[in-house]
C-alpha cells in the first residue's frame, strides 16, 4: 500500500512541475497612409448648364478614400493634413475638400473636419487618430470629395491647370 501511495505521490509531483517561458512583445510606432482606389490623377471638368445664361458647374464625382494604419504610444494621437504642393488654383476659384467617414474603421480613427478650402498651407483634416485602421481600398476610411467653387466669374479664363495635393500623417 505504501508503495502505491509513493507512486501516486511521485506522479502528482511530476504533473505539478512546470516550465516558465518569458515572452517579449514589441509593436513599433506605425503610421501608414494611402489613397484608394489609387493616387492617380483625376479631372474636374467644367460643364455648362444646358441653357444660355446658366453658370458653370464642375464634374466632381470622384470617389477617393484615405486609408491608414496607426499604432501610437500611450497618450499620443496622430493627425492627417492636406495641402496643395504644386500648382495653384485659378483666380476667382477655390478648391473645396469635403471629408466624411466611410465604413470599415476599427479602433480610434479620429475625427474629421467637414470641409476646407485647400491651399498651399497644411491644414488638418483628421485629428485624434489613435491605434486604428480603416480597412483597405475604396469604400473604407475617410471619403474625399473635391469641388471647384467659382467665387468671381469676372476672373474666369479658359485653360488647364494641374495641382498636386499631398496628404500626410504625423
């Protein structure tokens, strides 16, 4: 009987012994941004109303989305800014950028301004971004709508203008 008790005691002791492993996890600071479906050029094409005497409107149904991934340190948030980095808006016009959230965002994707008039100065369009991601591609992240607004018809001149708009995440 003592022999069986000794075997059971040895088996219990063996089953109770374990090993400890130390695991270190490291997540780097991450700030990735992309335009979807891509960063290709798009055109704002002026079209006249079908009747003489009507104003000029611009085709601006271009679907662009800002996708991003962000990992931040404790208490830190990120900001996305937009600015015109080359070219200039023709006199008598402004380029309005409207920003709205789309689907697919996870974490703390921040808060967007509703709209701005783009210029050569950096302007915040999304602030308070924490650890988050938007999803990939069109329909995810923040939706960008561009609208060319005519403020002074007396300055309108026919022609073509090219602009580069840069979006940065910091």
